[in-house]
């Protein structure tokens, strides 16, 4: 089945890591990829260059996903300029780890606001355009821990489990208009987010992975690209685990 190449794609948090790899995976002749970031302007410029090198057009904006008005302005601007929106990937995420007894309410709120509420803000605007188009794909980047749980990450786990709930609710709500909504749940992927781990923590993590290694951002991006493809047209409300077997 041939894949449409001239799609309009929005990726949140595209300045590095998995978000950058997702932007690159969609890049190709005719593709228009709009992504935002929190503060890493240089990283965003690098992603734009990589999209261009692959033949696509990449455009970035510094937009905090926790700001409802800024997300609205960003997405409505894209939809106005590009004339439509084919794919939204809610990828922006942060961690503020700590045991529950020591977790500050501000750490809870910060993680919920970026990882879960940010996806709500973006999905709301995207859904309006996609409902009119009677087509569209929304893909949420959850996490293995949203299904398995993880000590020291109550805020992050709750947000990632919440994203799975959001995925299923929107899948049911938007299906009649030809819109699919799915989640990708990465396992342990080497990015800036996981760079702070010690060698011992890294070793302990890899020991839990049947495939015996960390995953790559490209492997996550490939799953996202599949869920956005024509071949995945009949898949909705699904959580695709890409974790080397660490959780089944
Ligand atoms: P990363 O390297 O830390 O990149 C995070 C991205 O999100 C950056 O582009 C960052 O922008 C952006 N971002 C953060 N807060 C934002 C905000 N308030 N508004 C807009 N953008 C914001 O993380 P990653 O490892 O690629 O993770 C990407 C996604 O995958 C996250 O949702 C994460 O939870 C999930 N995930 C990661 C792993 C893993 O092992 N790495 C596993 C499971 C799930 P700046 O660069 O400007 O800060």
C-alpha cells in the first residue's frame, strides 16, 4: 500500500530524543513537520536541519505545552498555514522522580501538566480540525511504566497511565469520523531523559530486558510511523509496547 508523503505532522517536544527521531521518521519529500520545544533552541535547529536533509520541511516553535493559550495559537497557526493536520504526536515529557513520602505537590503538578495536560491541550485543537477533515491520527507517547508501575515515579506513572486512558477515550470518541488514536509505550530508551542514570542503574535496567539492550529513539519512531500509516488504519485505542520484552 502506498503511503501519502505530503502529510502535515505536528510533534510536541521535537528538539531531541524520541521527538526528534519521530520528526526524522516522518521527513521525506513533501512532508511538512511542525514541532515545538520548551527551551532547547539549538536542538530544535538541529532537528529542522535533519528534516530538511531528508527532503521534508521542518518548522519549530518554542511553545510550552502546559500553556493552553500557547498550544492553541501554535496548532491553530499550523492548521491555518498548512490547510490541515494529518498527524499529532504528543511526545513532550519530563520527569521529577522521588518517593511518594518526599514528593512535592509541585513535582506532581509539573509532571502531570506537561505529560498529560499538555496532550489534552494539543489533542483538543487537533481533534477539531480532524473532525472537520473526517480523518486524522493522534499518537500519544506513554511509557512501559504507565502499565507496569515503577517505584519513585508516582507522578510520571500516573501521567503515563492517564495518557493510556486519554488514548482509549478519544479513540472511542473520534472513531466515527475516521480518526484513530493510539499510544506507543517505550521501554528503556537511551536519551537525555535517561542519561542521568548511573552505570549500576543502567546495568540493572538492561538485566530486566529479555532482548538484552536499551532501545533506540529510532525504534520508537518506527512504531509511531507505523501507527500513522495506511496499514494501521484499522488500529485504534491500542497501546503498542516497544520495550524489548521488559513488560508483557
Ligand atoms: P527528552 O530527551 O528529555 O526530550 C523531551 C522533549 O520534550 C524535549 O524536546 C523537550 O524540549 C520537550 N519538552 C519538555 N517539557 C516541555 C514543555 N513544557 N513544553 C514543550 N516541550 C517540552 O525525552 P525523551 O526520552 O526523548 O522522551 C520523549 C517522550 O518519551 C516523553 O514523553 C517520555 O516520557 C517518553 N518516554 C521516554 C522513555 C525513555 O526511556 N527515554 C521511556 C518511556 C517513555 P527541550 O529540549 O526544549 O527541553
